[in-house]
C-alpha cells in the first residue's frame, strides 16, 4: 500500500513541477527583451519560417546557465553579469545597424548571400546568451526551483525543464508567427515592422550597454 501511495505522490509532484515550469516559461516567452527583438527583426527581414527556427536558440544558449547552477549551486557573480551586459549591448547595436541598413531591401528569397549569413542560428544563440536575462532569470527564479527539484529526484527536475522550455519556445514561435503575418499585409508594412524592430533592438542594446558600464 505504501508503494502506490509513494508513486502517486511522485507523479503529483512531477505534474506540479511541469505546470510550474510551463507557467514560468510562458512568462519568459511574452516578456519583451533583446532576444524577442532579434526574432522580430529576423521575421521582418528573412521570413517567418527562418525566424521560427531561431526560437530554439535558448535550448543551446541556456545549457551553460543550467549546468552552472547544477554544479556550483550558487548565483552567477555580478561582475560576470555586467560583462555580459556590455558584450550583449554591443552585439545588439551591431545587429540593429544591420537591420536599419537593410530595412528597405527585399526579404526572404531575394536576400543576398551576405544577408543569409545574418540572422543565423549562431547569432540567435549569441544574442540570447550575451543578454543577462537568462542568467538573472535562472539564478533568481528558476534556479532555486530546479536545484530543489534535482535534490529530490532527476525526473522532477526534468519535468520542470520540459515544462519551461516547451512554453518558452512555443510562446516565442507563436509571437514570431503573429508578427510575421502582420508584415504580410504589404511591403510597406513589412518595411515598417523591420524598421521598428531594428530601432527597438538598438534601444535595448544602448540600454544594456549603459547598464553594464555604469552598474545600474
């Protein structure tokens, strides 16, 4: 009798952690930030299909964050976060310049070979990793939950991760599709959306660079 009761409690705990992870993943998906601006810029410049693939970037960029938490079980040093902010801000400004420079050019199949190298999966990984968002989010919100779940059992920790990344990636993909479809109303709308996303990315890059340099 004790074994079925223990198993039912484990299943309940796993489902609870999956739901908790899904809720936090949804919150992270809809929160504006440098990575979201980058995705919108790619959707406007290169098309929905390409931008949707880039939503998988957190599955790669977040690996060192999660691994650090599981191995060290400590918060990321503040100095490291400031260095990330400076590097990420500079990267976003560079990408925003590319978006502003090519806002009026053809997208999708009409892009040049140079532009095909832009908006790559590697760039998406860099944008997400260079921003302090994932590090702060995992060290202050998700990290303690994951560490506690890992101490209880690996399946519980995996359930939390699965719930989080399923809604994070899925939510970002839905937002990218909605943004891209809005741009299909006409070429003028597409150019306007591309310009707006590039300006937003430039603003976020400047703000991130300022925070990294001043520590505010």
